[in-house]
């Protein structure tokens, strides 16, 4: 982590790479733990006590600027790992020193041309993928997006430790604790946050845990059918609506808002700019998943406003 972060630095105020002020860029959020007129928090009397905190100072190196780009894939791809692999196939064009979080690309050298359009094949090799890279601005010293970059690098390091991303945090599935009496698992994980704290950039690292149910939504539905009989739907709605599910094929979490009993995996929908397809065919082609119960209802998860584009 230290080696990755030593290449970057945030100064006290927004400036350009040539050192000129940039008043149009807001300064990063700074956590203040003392009033401005107090120079030190060290006491003047009493007994000295040695304390430790879960904050770590990040050592940085000389100033430099980065270039920020937005990356879009056509057809859409929601798996971050797949998007990274598709972009990695164009490493000769982008150079090896880039950081990509699935949506935003950071590079040390400006790309030409702008915008840039790249083409590749999907992992199955049977579909063309268009990658559009559009400039989203320059990152200079003091830009609050630098903190975002630090956190991206940190998450990249956690991913390199073979930790599993669940929601927004990383967990160690290999060290999970089975609690079979309640049919759940306890996954240990880590919370990290990098922020500007007065004159230093500090990383806070905390331990967290995730309670994971061992059953699936399908198992829950079948259980309701066996227990309730013909009136199982109301019991299933009460059990599943409002809960959060984890989909293993893209490692994302979704809040269930409703159950649509009029639709099944055999129902059709229209891909963006493409022909209609069934959910069965869509999951088979995109995720190599074969749906075994084609008559099951569909779970409804409404997109958040920031996810609609």
C-alpha cells in the first residue's frame, strides 16, 4: 500500500501543475481536531500515557498531475472485473501505469485522441465490445478527487489480498465462521477510509463483520410453498421484500422492492439498442448461467437515481 501511495501527494490548497492557484477547485474536506488558535494538543501537566489509534499516516512523494477519463462499454457491462479485463487488453494504447475502478480511468499521460474509442471482443469471443473513453478533467494538487484516487488504490490493494467485495466493503470468505444452528455465516472484513486530517493524510482501518444467510431466495420461496400451500405468495412477499440479496455472478447487492408474479425467466425484455431476448438466454450468454427453474417469479429491485443514465 505504501509503495502505491508514495507516488501521489495532496498539498494544502488547490494549485495547477505549474504551481498557480486554482480557485475554481474546492479544497478537499479536512478533518479538524483542534481550534485554529491551538498549535498543539499536548498537555502541560499530569502523567504521560502512550496511546495507539487505528489511523496510519500516508507518506507521499513529489507533486504531479493526473488525467481523469470516463469509460463506457457498449453493450453495457456491469461486472467491474470483466470491464477491467476488457480494458487491460488495450494496455499498449493506455500504458501500464493507469488506475481504473470500473467507471473512471486515471492516467499520468494525456490520451490521444480525445475522446478515444477502442474495440474488443467479449470473453466468449462472440460479441463486439465498444469502449468509449471521454475526458472528465485534470486532477491537480488540492483537488478533492485525489482523495478518491487514494481510496481506489487502497481498494485495489485489498482486492490483491484475495478479499471478496460485498456491497462497498471487502471480506475474507476463506475465514468465514459457520453458524449452522441458524443457517448463517459470519464473514470478517475491513473498513478503510482515507481523508485529509489537518496537515496529514491519514488512513483509518477498522474491523467489520458481515452476516450472510446460507439459503437463497429460491430456497425461501420453495420453503414458503411447502409450509403455506396455495397462499404462499403473501408469506414469501413478507419474507423477501425489503431484504438485501447478493448475486454471485456479479458480486453486487440489491434491495428487493417487490416480486413480479406475472414475469418469469422465460419473459422477454429489450436490451439497450438491441433485439429482445429472454432472461434465460441473457444469463446464459452473459454470465454462462443456466436457469433451472424457468417458471419462478422475478424479484424487482428499483434503480437508485444515481444509477439511472
